[in-house]
C-alpha cells in the first residue's frame, strides 16, 4: 500500500547523488558537474509533478518505513509545501547550472567537495519543507545549516570568522527549536505535526506549551534572520563565494519563514497564535523595525553584495509583517512574498556573481558604464531591481499590494506607512546603482577601465551563467503576470480556514 | 602536530589491542538490536582504534593503513548502503525503508527481513561514522596540512 | 521549597544550560565560546534523556533466548526509548557541529594568529 513516492524521492535523489560525487570525482573530475545537473533536474521534475498532483488531488501523505503516523515519520505535502518545494528545487537547479564557471574561477581546487556539499545543502532544504514530523525537521535543519557553514567558510578574506559567528548563532537557534520540540513531546507524547495539532488545543493554557512556543519562535527567528537576530547574515552572505551566496541567500531564510508559518498555523492553531498569545503583534513590530533598518542601512553601503544582504533583512521583514497582521489578505501577501523573494534575490545575487566573475569588483561606484560591457546581465539586474521596488507587472508589486491591502483591512495604518516608505527607500537604493551602471556619473575620477565609454566593448558573461539569469528573470515577470492565477489555484488553499 | 614519542610499552600494547578493539566494534554494530549498541556507537569505536594507532605511533602509520582516499570512499559507501537499502525497498514496491518487503529478495520471513534490513542500515552508518571520526581527527590534528587531498 | 527540592534534576539542567549560554556570550576566546556551546547542547541532551526515566524501570531491550518471546511484554516496565533515540541523533549533530567549528577556528588562527575576539575585531576594522 503505497501512495506516490515523490515526497521521499525529492529528498533522496540529491542525498544519494551527494555521496556519489566524491567517488566519481576521483575517477573523472569532469563528471561531477553533469551528475549534479542530472540529479537536480530529476529533483525539480519530481517536485513539479508533486505540485501538479497536490493541486489536483489534495494533500499527499507518505509514511516512511510503512509505519502509520504517531509511530512513524510521515511526509506531508500540501499546497504550501508543494509550492515552496517546487520553487526551491527550481532555483537550486538553475544556480547549479550557473555555478560551473564561477566555481572554476573562485575555488579551482575544491570543485568535487563543493558540489558534494552543495547537494547536501539542497537535500537539507528540501527535507525541511517536505517533512511532517517535528524532529525530522530538526535533523534536516541541521544538515542544511552544517552544509551552509562549510560552504560559506571557503569564501574570501573574512569568511571563516563570519562562518564561525554563523555556527554559534545558528546552533543556538537550532537548540532552542529542539527544546521546543522536547517540551511538546513531554506534554503530548507525539512528534507528528498533524497529531500535535489535535492534541494541543486542550493544553493551550498550560505553561509548558507557552514556553515551548516561545522557544520555537526565538529559534526560528534566529534561523530566519528576523530583526534583532539578523547579525550573522550580513557578514556570512557577503564574504561567501558568489555561487554559495546565490544559493543560500534566496533559500535559507525563506525556508525559515516557511517553518515559522508551519509552526504558527498548522501545529499551533491560528486562534492560539493570534488571540491567546500575542505573537502576531510582536512579530508585526519587529518586522517594522526590520524593514526600516534594512532599507536605511542599505543606503549606506558601497559594496553591492552587502547592500543586497540588508535588502534581504528588509524582505524578511515583509514576510513577518504579513504574518503579524494575520488576516487573509496579509497572509496571501506573505506567502506570495516568500516565493517572489526567492526569485528576486536569486536574480540579484546571480547578477552580482556575474559582475564579480567578469570584472572582479563589487564596489557600486566602480560599476560605471557596465551596461556596455554586460548589457544582458544589467538588463536582468534592472528587472530584479524593479521587482524589489514593487513596480507592476513584476512579481514584487503583487505581494506588496496584498500586504498593504491586508494592513488596510486590519486598520494598522503604521504598517501601511512603513510599507510605502520602504518602497520609496528601495527605489532610491536601486536607482542609485542603476544610475551608476547606465548613466554617466558626474565624477570622471570613478572611471572603470580607465577610459571613456567608447573604450569598453561587449564582453558578456558566459552562456552557462546567462541562461539561468534569463530563466529566473523571465520567472519574475511570469510570476507577476500570473500571480492572480497562482493565488487562486495554490495560495488560497494554504491559509487555514479560520482566518 | 603530533610529537614523536616512541615508547616500547605503548607501541606493543597498541599493536596487541587494536585488533581486539576493532573486533569489539564490529560486535557492537552487529548486536545493536539485542543489546546496547548500534551503528553510531560501533563506528565511533572503529574510528577510535585508528586514532589510537595515530596517537601511539605516527600519523603516517595511520595514513598508511587508512589513506584519505579510502576514507572518503568509506564515508560515501556507508551512506550509499543506507540510501540504497531504502531505494531497494522502494523498487520492490513498499514505502521507503519498509524493510518488510525484503522478504521477497532474501529467503527469510517478514520479521527477520526487518531485522536484517536494520542490520544493513547499521553497517552503513558504522562505515560513515568511522570515516568521519578518522577524517575529523586527521584534519584537526594536522591543522589541515596533511597532503594527498582530492585533486 | 518543594519547588526546588522535588524538581532538582530540572534545576541542574537549567544551571548547566545557563553556564553554557553565559560562556557563549561572555567569554572572549573563541575556543571558550565553543566549549560553552558544547555544554549548552550537552545539558539539553541530558534534559531530554532524563524525561524518559521511570521509577524502577529497566533498559528497553527485550531479552532473546529460550522461551523469552513467549511472555507478554509490559511496556510500563521499560524506560521510554524514544528520547534516547532522538538524542542519539542530537549527539551526532553536536559532534559534527563541533568538528566544523574547530576546523573554522584553525582557519581563523592561521589568518589572524590569535583567537581572542577583541584582537580579531581590531584586525578586521
């Protein structure tokens, strides 16, 4: 008696491929890259097929080892799961295609182990999303985090220290999550998410459940880089190699946001998270601080990658504000923003990686006239930048629109004002970069290549880097144009019906 | 980084003890479901036997018996055994890691098939843990400078 | 007073966890921070394992041998094995994290020649 095996295949295919790569890499080094592409292609294919199956038939349950839920580990794929799975496997597939030239330039003697740890990171992320068991989520969380610590540490000069900071803070976050799981197990005797959601409502007034929820929220906020606990993100994502930033920056924090939505709305029912324990108002105000802090501090940066890291902090603030407002429109905005942000950040970080590969610099003021050297890459950067600012018909506009609608409905005018102000700040931020790239800056001393505009010839990024950027840029446009359909078919069903 | 310290007593004792330590480790792995033990514990003891060789003699002595290439191959082999048994269960038609279905392959009945499946998994885990322990120790003790890395 | 004496095991774990947590935050040497992280995680594992214990129960292993399988097994006489198994995984995670962190410390030492955090911060300014 088996249901469709896709939920487990999505996790197993990268896991076993990750351990074939060192063996095959010793035999023939050039076979690593095709193996990575092949396994991630199958992974993406399975996750899209799973999304299709979930849209047509409803939630998929898969029992590991044939044991039924309270005794065994269960993989549950419902609409939220399937959508995030598809997006993350899609993004990691295209970043893997992109990685060939960049890794050969930045990490020439570590290619085999890089790809092995890359696939382990993808396994961890997909496992976090696919699983329906609390402790299994902790295991995959730690797999993904350990792979991320290792990948970030092989970057440039400040990378080991940044990764060490990430190790300490990430481990504390995971330990808090484990404490929460432990408290819930002591009080209910079950580790399964669906089982817990049935056993917990009788216990909502006990102190143990309250403390467990607090530990969950703090631990997940650490992993998600919500405002006061975001300090590890800035250095870690800046000093990591380009490919690693392009993979980790879009995905890890959004997977943390997914875990938060799971814990708040599936394990603990919405009436606990919204009325009994005022976590949503706390989240809302922390998110306001995150958005303002991220947008304002980004203005002060001259390093393009560090500026984008502050933009990530602000984007997490958007998702948290959506959860903090907690009515239907705002949650639609938040979940749509998770998906949009994966694409937007992937697009921007891929472009930064291409800029580093071709010119070796990340300083904004040295990017003068770059549109003559890398015209297509810069066009894709403009698409990503306009989407972050929130200009229709790109995807960023629609998620902000739903967030603002939700804030209107709830009557929280401060949140509306913050969302609008941050769009303005993002506009200033990105137009500053676009002006440096496209228009002639006033100071001729910031010359790039040391000459006037005529001396720069087209020297576009290689094809293996261009194609993923195109696909993700096209994805941003398509996600925006079809966002209404996406909301109707997928996102409507992800929101718990009592909201 | 490990100082040369040749002492006849220590070296002779280690030469006598290490095979028995490894035998005990294999016993711990194999009896994981009858007594305390299992893959992780047995793998740690196996790794400790190599580390004892390293501490008593020189690091070259340990690397002569377990080169880094063999180490990485053991590590990968362990996880491939683990995942492979699960995939075999998938191919035969049951859920992933549902060892009961292995009774179609092996001439045993269903509870014994489950027991053998778990034994196979533990062996895979033992390989990986041994390789990881040895690798962690060799890399940290030489502060990353021992040669023969994967090129 | 019963609050402290009856639940003395929980107090021990809380004190251990807080010692570890203080070491992570308060100490300046990177290795001491790591040791604090290890103490924190070990206290967490001890806490979990202690929740499995029962009064007068024995280890959760069914004895094999002649006629042993013909008796019924009363689950209440055995210690709860699930937290032990979960904590085995947590111990593995702890060891791996410790290994990765130590490798990072070696890389940091090679670059900055010191492991005190204030000196490293001064070097990166």
